C-alpha cells in the first residue's frame, strides 16, 4: 500500500519541482494552471495503491526478468524466457530489439519510449495479454512491467488520465458471488473494472478456489464482453492449465482438453474463454526448465 497519502505525494513532488517551486500550480499567459508535477504525484499514488504481493515486485524492471527467481532458484526454460522477453517488448514497443529499446538510464529510456512505445495504442486496438505459468515463473512481474510502461508512456505523451486497475481472481469472483445472506453482486466494483483502461486480473485459477457458491457467470460475461467491445486491454495472469485450454499441449488427448475448457467456462464464463482465444490476445506461456 502507499507509503504516503495522496496529499503527501502532491506536496513531495511539488517541493522537488523547479516549475512551480512547491506551489503546485503556475501561471501561463496570466492564468493559473495545475503543474505537471501533480499529475506525476497522482500516478505515483495510484501505482503504489496496486495490491500486489510481494510489494517488492513494484520496484523491479525489465532487467530483473532473467528467467530465474532470486533466492528460490526457480527457473523457466531458455526458449520460454527468450520468447517471453521478445513478445512482451513487442507488446509494449514497436520493436522487440532489446539493444535499441532498453536502457538503464531513465532519461534515455523515456526518449526511447517517445520514439517506440505503442502500449497506449492498445486503447484503440484492444490488444489483450494473457500470461500463463506455474508458481515463481515471473508472470506477475511481467504484468507489472506492462503497467509501469503504461504509466511511463502516459507521462511521455501527456495522457495522465489513462487509468489502470489491478485485482486478483479471488477478489473478482467474490464481487460476483451471492452468498444467500444479503450479499449481492458488487455492481460498483464491476463497472469500475469495465470502465478502467488497463485491467490486470492476477492469480486466475482454472477452478474456483475458496468459493463454495458459484459466481454469477452472467456478470463475468458482461465484464469481459464489454471490455472487448470497448477495446479496453485486459491482462490475465493465470496458472498453466489455462494455457492448455487455449493452446493445447501438443498431445492427442482431445477429450481431456475439452473437459478443461468446460471447467474454465463453468468457472469464468464463455466471454472469458473468447477473450483468451481472440486474435487480439497475445499469449505468453512460461514453462519451467531445469535449474
């Protein structure tokens, strides 16, 4: 959660700003206008409000996705690692050439974003992203990297009002589950997910976990169908079994694949499956390799 309140972030960025010198606003042609530093403060507060665990993931960058989880020794296969980096670069930039795009110098990186970033273009083309993998494969890190690119691009291109939302699969299912004791569908929460520009749904499991009652699949269908209609990018972060439903596993067990799809649709709705299968969805599958 944020280390500071929204007001404290606004004060902090204003004190460091050479334009407004702590006033949060300055005059243009005799008229007062809000200083851009306040837009940065708002984005910082929204970013720090993302409920991701562990919190350290917010501090990691492109260079931290190495295919290996520090201290735990978990590693994904070399092919999956190289494919994931190139695919994610292609999703965020008009190139997957690492040498041409990535830099450890922030100012250099911002200029390259100005030249190559395409992540905000997905607000028009509706390109989704689905990242599948087992535990400790870096899938949540990749989703976080994309959201950070959205924030940086919004600053570079002067679009600070681009919105983003991060939620967990369990939180979403809870919002659309009736408990028989007075709890109904959380309509305000659901419409917020429909309207947000970039939506990340983390920790998505093939089968519902921790929910004894079935969710309202009609509400889930409305969420995903509305986002597709509005061309709003959705990032799904889920377990590898979901990838089997969409990609198959190269085997001949067609019946097993059909059963997995039935389970997925029963848990998340037909529109969720359509989103994953849509040609506008970029798929990443992080397979574990040998350490």
